[in-house]
C-alpha cells in the first residue's frame, strides 16, 4: 500500500512539475532577449533593482524568478564565457522551488548550483552549497567566484583544515561552498558551544528569572537555504552516517599555550629559576621562577590562565627545553618525535614516555602536533539539513530513491532526464573465486585481442588492485581516462565506492567505451545506476561469485550451497540466480540503511532528552 501511494504521489508531483516547468522555460526565453546586448552600466543598475525586488518577496513568482535566472545567465556568459542551457536554468528553478531535480547527463549541475545560489543570495538569503567532498566544493567556488563578484555577492569555500578565524570569516559570506564533512564539523562545534552554559531547562529557568543568557560565538549563522550537489548521495549515503567532531579549536589553544610556555622556559636559568631531577624527568620552579610566571597572568587564557596548570605546564616545558636531548632521549623519524627507549623507559632515565612531553618536544623541534582531541558529540547530516528553512538539490539520477527521499525529508523529487535506450544487460554466475578470476581474464583477453575498450568497475580498492595485477599477467594495461583524450577503445579501471572519486568530472556526458564490466556488487544500487547513467553503455556485464564475502554475511550458508548446486547442475539458470542474488544484496543494504536511520534518530532523541535536564557531558 505504501509503495502504491508513493507511486501515485510521485505521478502527481511529476505532473505539477510539468506545469511549473513549461511556463518557466517560456519566460526564461523571453527574459534572455531582454538582457542580451545591454551595456555594463545598465546591468549594474538592474542588479540593484533586482536585488530589491527579490528581497521583498518571500517566495518570488515565476516571472521574477525567470528574470533573475536570465540576468545571472547573461552575467555568466560575459564573465566566464559559459552560457547556461535551458535545462541548467530549469534545474536551478526547481532547486529554488524546494525540489530535488533528477537531470540528464548533459546538464551542467555546477552551473545550476551557481544560478540558484546567486538568485537566492540576491534576495538576501544565506546560501550553503553542500557537496559530498571538499575538493568538489573548492572547485565549484573557484569556477564561479568571478560570477558572484560581478553580481556583488560575497562567496567563499570552507576549508576544514583552516584556522578558526578563517572559518569564521568564511561563514560571513553570502554563499558558502562546503564539503559535507566540514559542514558537520562546524555544526557540531556550534552545537557544543551553544550548550556550554547548560541544558535547555537551565536556559529556560534563566530566561524566566530574568537572567541574561550567554550568547555563544556561533559561526553557522542563518541556516536559511541549502543547495545539495548530488542530492541522492547526500540524502541517502551521508544522511545516516555518524560524524564525530575533531576539536581543532581546543588543540590550537593548547598549542599556543605550549609555544608560550616553551619560550618562557628557554629564558629561565637553572639554579636560579628552577631545579632539575634528571633520572625522574622532573623540574621544580623556585620562588624566583614562580615570580616570573606573574608576568603572563591575566594576559592569556586556557591552560596558562589557571595557576596550578600554568605551573605544571611551565615545569614540563623546562624539562623539554633543558633536560631532554635530541639523539639521546628522542629522535625525529619521518617528521615525528620518537623517544629512545630502554624497555618501557626513556633512555638514561627512570621515566616512561609522556604525551605532554611529546607535545612540548614537537613545539621545540617545530613539528606538527601528533594528535588532536576528539569531542564526544555525534550527529547526522539528516539532522542538520532539517534545520534549514529551505532545501533544494539536484542529482544525476534519483532512480530507486524517489520514495525514500520524499518520505524521509518531505522533499518532492522531479525528473528532467530525457529517456535513452536501455543497455543490454547480462549476468554471469561464478561458482568460486577461481572461476571469477578465470572469467575476468577471459574478458580481458578477448578485449585485448579485439582492440575494443571497456569500463571495469570494482567495489573496493583491494579488488581494483587485484584486477590490475591480473591484467598485468596478460600484458593488459589499464589507461587513465582524460576528458581531452577520451578513447572509446581504452580499458579504464574504476573503483566505484560511495563518496569516492571517479576519473571523469562530476557532471556532463562521458565519452568512453560502450561496454561496462561490473566485477563486484557495488555499495548501493543507486550508485550503480548513477554510474551507468553517466557512462551510457550499450552493454553491461555483471559477474557474481557465490564466494562473495558480502553474500556470506547476508544469506544462510545452506541457501548459498543450494544455489551453487543448482547453477552447477543447470547452468542455464545461472543468469537468473545471479540477478536475484544481486537484487537481494542491494535490498538488504537499503534495509540496513533504513534501520540505521531509525537507530540514529532514537539516539538523537535520547540525547536531546538528557540535555534538557542535565546539560552536555563534560569533555
């Protein structure tokens, strides 16, 4: 019943999308002529006019949206020499209308994100363009920065490893390009900062009794609009993953304290400011040395602001500076400090290695800190996305995920991709790993002899390395695909993992061989469909082995043995059994993902319930 209801709901949404799409396309064509050939001064004045019109409308009508998209399209043509197609602009319009638009391979998804982000920013909304990976977010920012600058819209890319001040400056931009890991890291740190004054109940009591509530130094201000790049991957692959914040801010504060402590320790004099105990690796400050500490009191925060921790840190810094010697007590190997040990003790001492001393020695030697603290705060992307006032996204394919996205996120999924001829599909059952290897070698030998090319898809890096070695045995070499020198007769090996990089760009048609060999069961069915939509093969061959580790985890051993026996006795059934087993694996993977989503939601509800009365756990 749920599947039937979802199907009818989707048909209704597709029909409404058609009614939205056709008039928008006609209006865009008319508005393009309005901007074509206009002078730069006229465009500058109209940008300000359009900014005012968009900011007055909570939800711009079709005519205003079409005019804004056409103007940004003209700016794009003049600045970067790229004229958006009608499909690019319709995808942008769908995202601004709060939809997930499944587009065809010829759509420039990055340009659609630029159009939608620019129009929303001109209307005064803070826009976060979220990509599955940070390099993709950085490349989008570099590609379209000139367009945003020409429109007077500030833009930036969030770099996870940048300093705290740089990241705070990034969030002040009107359009922020962010990878999903960096976005979650910032959200969790803001969450921890927001709860630093206690739980919700204590803040409510403070408000009722007239107490002033502390304002946290948040960075992610204005969770207004998120535009999702490859929405199907973000909503279904990343939405249920737990993210744990890596507390870089605390590390940076501690690092500054260590650097100041080491500089001060280098100025202290033995016998006057401190006394050393070599065998036990201890230092004791004299009254004169303690007086020196008063010079920094009230100037710094963190570890050096508290008298006891300040004294201990300075004493450890004295040991690192004056007692421990390089090449005697420690050495530097591959950019890391390594203690010279005799058993469990540091050479020439009676003391065991200490993490605090290690960090101070890294400051002394000018090396990066060996570790960063982890804060026990968890969250999922789905929880973050539900906090935005508006969501929109695009995806190269939403096949198989329409109901899941609509049900879990209440986001209508609409299709734009043009129909294409279905590829011829073939399934091969392989009774053992040895038979699987023989099948792959036969396929590679046949391709090498005929001079034809193929895409070879593997599920893991280990499987890819194995296939590359087998190809080397035959003298078959896999070539790197390049957009400038794409050869349909080449052999290309691709590791097809969720969130992984592919040799071809994130959007656009892929020129390559007409044959695809899928050697493993990939991570998810929709990943396989997305890749096939991009590669547009004429024929797809899937090899399935009963010794596959994933099948052994999901299916009873007796059932596997029975299926293997049937295939051996009646090879004609091999194709049907291989197809059924692959569908079974994919369906179990989807079910596991749904269970994980429910488990994370329960964990988050329990966390909220505890925070309401007890505040956050101490870290």
